[in-house]
C-alpha cells in the first residue's frame, strides 16, 4: 500500500540541524509522487572558526547521525539520503565506504545515497571526467579530507577553493557574488568539471547559470545527491533550472 502523496517514492533525508538549504533546494527538485521526509542531525556547537573547531563539528555530527537515521526511518521510507557532504568524504575512500556501510546497517536493507557515491557516479558515468576543481565552505582540514577522497578515487584535483565559513549557519549566508567569483577563479585552472561541496551552501540554481557561462559541468552537491536518489529509484523525471544533470540525464 503506497502513501497518498508519496506513491512513487518516499525519501528520508537527514541533514545537520543547522542546515537551512538542503530542505528547500531538494524540495524544489521534488517530482510529483515523490515525498521528502527530513530529520535533523543535532548540532549543538555552531562555530567552525579554525581547523580544531571544524574537526570537532565533524565528530559531533557523526556522533549524532545514527539517532537522526533511527528517527526518520520510522516513516518507513524507500531510500535514505544523506544530506551532508563533509562526513561523506572524511577519512578518504575507506572512511567513506565505512560510513556507507554503517548507514546501510541502520536501515535494514533500505538503500542509502551519500554525497560520495553520488558524485563519483556522476563524474565517472555521466560526464566521464577526471580533471576537476572544487569549491567548499570548509576550513583547511576539511579541504584536505576532500582532496584525499577524490585523489584516492582516481580524480586529478587541480585546486580547491575553501570559503572558510566560520560557523555552520554562516554557510547558508554566502552571497552569490562570492560563489560566482570562486567558480570563475577555479575555472582558470581549466578543469573538465567544477564541483561544489557543502550541502548548506545555496548553490543549486547558481550552478545552472555557471554551466551556461563556462560551457562545462558545474555540479552542485545537493543536485547531485538528489539526482542520484531519484535515478537509483527509477525516477527519471527531468527538470530545468538546476543544470544539465537533472535536465538531460
């Protein structure tokens, strides 16, 4: 028996409680017959001013993730979506796989979409690129983990532009002008694709315009995650306004 509104797919989505971007961006991408069900990962300390604070935030988020998953799984969703990117890349390829395994163990067979699995599939299978440049809101330690993951996954990381946001909530307040300048700076490295990480960074619609300016894939992580959740669930609806990934693939 299917839900009256989620008659095609019910997606459980977890994100940090400080994150105000994942829910509206993924809501704007939601096709008819698909429902999004959110649970917050409790974040008590908001500051990420420096590597030590950023590392502590990552530890706090990981410690609270299991409770958020257990909470949202009571809705009996068809798929769990991890609306967080930093934890997905922490510890390199091995750390990413362990997180995936841990989450799948909690869902009792319900499939899991993470940022790491989604972005590697998009870069490898959709666009077939190796040379990438990356924009994040992270501190240096976070960018180090990002580089480690992508290089261990076989990508050539030409550069990372970390915006060094000093609090978890400040990530959602980065102006479009700053993100645009960051993308243009990264494009001077001549990557085959530009990747944006940090699910609280409001980049999904801006990426659509950036692809038009630059003539190459500009991938917003929320779009990548949601695309993977839909396509892995055999939901093939295409949508304009969020870049070529959702519009054409």
